[in-house]
C-alpha cells in the first residue's frame, strides 16, 4: 500500500514539474521541411522537431540566469529567445512583403524578446543590415535612428531591470562598434572621410564604467572597440618601412601611448597576445613578449604569455617553416604522424563533436573532399580532440566521412595544442608536400576563397637541392 502511495506521489510530482517546465513553442509559416536548429548554449545546437504544418514545441534546459536560446533560420536570420524557468514563450515566424523573416512574440517576456530580435537582425558590425552609405554622416545618422528605436523597445520592457541595463550597455557598445565598421569594405573611406576621422578621435579609450559593465570581453565588447581604434590609428601612422610581422608590437606601443586605464590596457594587450599566438607567433616573438610585459600587469595574462614557446629561426610557425611533427591515432588505435603525409599538400581540420561550428563545417569538408578526391596532390585530414572516443566513433558512424579521420587525446592532444598554439576550434591548417607550413590558420571549407587559395599553393613550383647545396627549381 505504501509503495502504491509512493508511486502515485512520484507521478503527481513529475506531472507538477512538467507543468512548470519552461517552453518555447510556435509555428514556422511556409515551412517546407528544412532543418532549423536552436543554439542551446555555447557551441551546442540542436535540431528542432517541427511538424509538417511548421509547429514546434521545445523545452530548453536553463543552465544560467539570463540564458538566451537562438533559433538559426536557413536565411541566416537569428531569433534570440529569452525564457525563464516555468515560463512559456510563443512565436510565429513568417515573411514580410519584402521576403524578410519576421518573428512575432507572445506569452512571457514578449517585449524583451522583440528587442533582442530587432537588435540581432538590424544591427551588425557593418552598420544597419542591408543598407550601404557613401558618407559616414549618412551612415552614422542611420545608426542613430536604429539606436533610438532600440532604446524605445527597451523602455517598453517591464521588469527584468538588471537585464535591461545590461542589454543597454551592450547596445551602446555595439552602436559604436558598428560606426567603427564604416568603410570596412573600402579602406579609403575610413582614412579619408572627415566626419569619420572626427568620430574615431572622439572615442573614449579610458571608459572604465562601460568596460566594467559590459559583460562581454575581448573582441565582442568594449575591449574590441579600443583594439579597433588602435588598429585604425596604426593604419594612419603606417609607413613604407613598416614590417607587417611587427604590427601587433606597434599596436602595443600605440595602446600604451593612448590608454592610461590599466584594466583596459591589460585587457586589450591580452587580446593582442591571444591573436599573436593564434597566428603562430613569428621571429619577433621575443620583442613582442618584452613589449607586452612592460605594458600588461595582470598576473594571469603574463602567465599565459610566459607559457607560450618562443619561436626562433629554426623553431617557429611562420609560413615556410618546417612543420612540427605530432602523432594521431586512427580508428584502430594505430599511431600516425603528420610527417607520414609528406608528398601531398595537407589540409587539416581540428575539430570535436561537442563544437557546434566544427560540426557545421563537416558538410563543407564533404564538398571539398568531393572536389579533390581524384587529385593525388592533396590530402584532406580531420583530427578530433574529443576526450571521449565513443562519441567520436558514433559521429563517424553517422556521417561516414570518406577522408582520413584521426583523434588525439591526453598527451597527444596536449602536444598538438602546445606545438601549434591552438586556443580554440575549429582550427584549419595547411602544409605543403615538403612538410612545411603554408598556414596554421587556414580558411574554413565554407569560405569561397579556400579552393582558389589551395589551387595557388598547388601551382607553386617545388624547390630541390642541386649539387653543392645549390637550389634548383623543379618545374611542373
């Protein structure tokens, strides 16, 4: 009898929990069976289960307060959704008369979700999406109008005051970032427009209040504004004698000159350090480190730089350097070395099953493989950094990729990460047939410029040693 009561109580409790579970539900009008994914945190994405009529119900797991779940539409429209525990957000997705995706919200947090949708789809680093301007004055005025519209949408939000304050700071930073983006596709505009020059010089590089309130760091937040302002200043000071390999050292020196706030100086110089090492460092690494240590006072940032190997003439990751060898395991556990691939140009994909952007590139890797599968000069290789081999094997069984697949874990992974200064994935690298580095930051398979770049590398003549060490050009 007691057991039956316990079971009945459990069913009641489960039912109560189900009733209180948060839900995102709605309908995609004009749905034609396409896959639509929702970002559920970090790089993780999940395909929505959508009925034939376009309706869907999704119960998200909230990992932290204020977490947004972003629906990614096939036309690249993003639909951020903020939902609290036990809340229900409803939306209807359709097209307007111009064919643009629009989302109409109802239920909980309607006003704040409406704001998030407009912010996500009308504002970009290039300004107001879908519009082009010949002068900064027109461009800036358009952004100011959008900024006013976004402020009005935030003013309508009832409750969620802490989030509203946070979003307003982010929005203000994004508006400045968008204005900095003027002329991104035409550098002459950014260096010649008088109004743009005036705006750039007016940016406060020591705004400690915004720096501390903006929850985003590095390139996405206020730090990114300062870094891009410094880069613009460097372009204005450029001379024919400048060494491109020392550009980040020059940026550090300008940063030290223009920024007095030490917190901001630390954040931006750390961002430069990450960029420097992600690029593989270069022969000026010692000078970079010395300059960095004079500017940055943060112990963790300094430890990061200290832990990086210092490239030298015979040990660096620049184009043309001999690639550092490392080992991988195939599906049978056999060890394979990078040097085993000599004789072919190698395009290598460093990925993991848990990395959303990595997984999104797999169909593009498949297309790249199909393009080159009959070309004996090139080899495509994917190297997983998954810590759980079974998840890697499961993914391979599902996708059945036809190009070589390997995995590194434990000490093998540590060596790969340290030797090639990998701080994030996906990472794509390219090596020539002689085992030398072409680039450790290659274009992604989804980039239309990748194949032309590969063709350019394949067309290069090979060098071979002649008598007495003389270089002979091997013609194709």
